[in-house]
């Protein structure tokens, strides 16, 4: 069976009017949910954490909805379709990372904190410097994650409407940003959580249907599908131009082989993905939407089941896209690699099925960006405005007002940067957010929870070292300049050879935390340290806020 498509066939992307109609239906449904939930959003706890009123099962669905972003669906399927074995690293990394979050972070974090990650980091340390540093980490992680979602939304809608103009794609990204701002301003965490629950069920169901359908389409099992994928790559100008053998889609090295630098980049990416989840503020904040630590554990269990099943199915969808769509057709479509999943849906079920799958993916983008925006706004309002500027004396109405202003500002920034990043694979863009989370947040979280000697100097040194080193290395990497797929392709200041900075920035952050703890002055807060240890391990006194 020979599967060979001409690149120009990529322009046939179904019925644009049908696609728009399905999109509008999804937006109306989710907006209705948000409006209903928004009526009960009155206090700061409602806006930030939904009042802690969700069950473990509900929160598990919402965590899956938060985590299974446009990067997971669009980016990973595209990465596997084009890079095969190397692309599957994203699936493995994103999934294995949950074990770190479950074993080290989930329950202690829920027991110690109230609203944000900074509640935990500042529990037994000096409030103001730690909260400011944690807020900066949260803002940059959220911003990079938002950039990926915006880029994914631009790619998705561009494929559906056959938009090749960069100006038109930029308009699409702007519209997604506006919708995101409306979702958050109206519904807060309650509305966002319900949308994420709905989206998680729809996305996992849609991916499961596509997975089964792929085997019917290739008329065989895994071996048949792999053979078709190899054959499709053998007929591809994409691989021929790069000098790769067709069978390398099943071997390591198609993307991260060929040089020592690319192999080190592979290791750096793997380290970033595995350690990043436990430092993602918008995922960690989800643990505060449940009433008890037991429900937090239950929610993580549900999330792992859904997330694990999803990432296993992305392997089938990625190789299925390689076999049935082909790399040339994917790269010729608007959005490039991010178009693989929608084009596979079109190939399997025609225009209607593509419209449905793409609408679910679009709902995915909206739900994730809404959750990210809430996390960023909570960090500014709760940690900086209330905790630092107002010394904990601001009213809840003032905090919510500051949160909403922050949502608008962060939304505008993400629109601008998302437009600049439209040519990047969204899974790769999310990996940059993971690098910042693993560098700026994770070392301090681990030290705060498990090291008695850790102090404010160590926390501040670790967070700023991790954040600044990650940001500087990303800015000087090929992801930003020096190649046709860079954010700024017209110039070259890529002094750092790796696209993923984690292999350098994560160890630097741990080292800075250790040196700061040994050379900085002790905080002399032994009572709070003992209380934090008891609370994190047992949950005793969870509801009592700490002021110091």
C-alpha cells in the first residue's frame, strides 16, 4: 500500500463554514457554563480556588484538563509524526513527570498552602522577599505556557479556515486572547474548572476514537501502521532534504541525533520535562480546589489515569498521522507540525469529524489559558499586592479587582508573544515553560518541604538564579534567533547552543539554594519549621493561616 500525498493537497481542510459553526457552538456552551459558575464567585477564595469545593474526582478531571493542553494534543502528535521516536520523548516526559509531583509535592503542598505556591515557600521564611521571587517565577512560567497555547490556537484555526496569511493568523491569536480574558473575568476558578472537566472528557474520548479509527484506516495493527509510516517518510522530501534514512523514524536520533550538541539537548529536554511538572504553578494551584489532602491524592490518581492513557494514545496518533497524512502534507499546511492532528482527523472522518476534534482542541486552549491567567493573577494579587504591598491588610474585593486587572495585562502580553511564536512547535514552547518551572520553582519547593536548614537567603538565591539563568539561556538559544523556525529568524544572537536550558539552569538553581542556605543568616523560625513539618506530613491545622 503506497501512501503518497502532494503537498498542495494540504489546502483541502474541510468546510470552513462547518468548522466555524462547530466552534461557535462549543464557545456558546462553555461560556454558558462559565456564566452560571460566575454567579457564585463572590470572594477571593472563590475566584482563586473555587472555594475548595470540588471533589477529588472532579479535580482530577480538571487537572487532566489543565495538563492536556494544545501542546499535548497538537504539538506532540506533530512531533511524533515528523520525528518519530524522538518526538515520543514529549509524551514520556510529560507523563513520567507526574510521579515526581505525586510522590514529592502534591500532598505536602496541599497541607501547607492556601491559595498559591508562594504560601508554601514563605511558610517558615521571611514573607516579602520570598513572595516576590515566587511571584516572578509564577508569572514567567504562566507567560511562556500561555505563549504556547496562543501559538497552538493560531495554528489550529489557521488549518481549519485555510488561513495562510500571517496577519490573519495573528488576528486569530488575538481573538483567543480576548476570549480567555472574558472566561476568567466572568467565571473565575469555578467556571474555568467546570470547562476543564468538560474538555478533559471530550478530549480523551475524541483521542480514543481517533486511536481506534487509525487501526481501521491502516487495515492492521501496530506493525502495519509503523510500516506505512516508514514508507510515507521514504517518499518524503522533508527527510530527503535532511539526509535521513526512512527507517530512522523508528530509531532515536531523527531530531536529536547527528551531533554531540543535539544529544545533550535531548538529555536537557528530558530532564526539563520530568522535573518541570512539580514546579508548574497552575497545576500546583489545583490542589487547593479540594477540601482535604485525601481528596488531593485522589485527584492526582484520577489525573494520572487519564493523562497516562492520553499520552499512550498520542503514540498511535503521531505515527498514524505519519502513515496516513505524511510529513510533506503536514509541513505544507498552515501551522506546520501543529496541523498533524487536525489533518489526521480530516483523513479519518472527513470535514465533520475534523471540525469536532478541532473544536475540542480549541476548547482545550481556552480552558488551559484561563487556568494559567487565574494562576498569574492570583500570584500578583495575593502574593505581591496583599502579601507585600499591603502587608496582608487588603480586602478580598481589592484582591479580586487586582487579579482581574492582571488578567487583562497578562492576556495582552501573551497575545503579542504568541503572535511572534506561531511558527514554533507548541510542545517545544511548553518545554520552555517547564524549564523555567523546574529551575525557578522546584528546587525551592523541595528544599522548603524537606530541608530544615533551608533559609530565606537560599530560597531567594535559588529562585532568582533558576529564573534568570533559564530566561537568559532561552533568549540566547536557537529557539529565539539564528534559524528559520526561530521566533526572530532575521537575526542571530544564539550564543547558547542548546534549545532547552534545563541541563544548566536546574543544577545552578539547586547549587544557589544550597550555598545561600549555608552562607546566609538563619531565619530563627524553628517553631514555624516544626509546624510546617507536622502540617505537611499529617494535615493537622490545614485551615489555619499563618501570619509572621
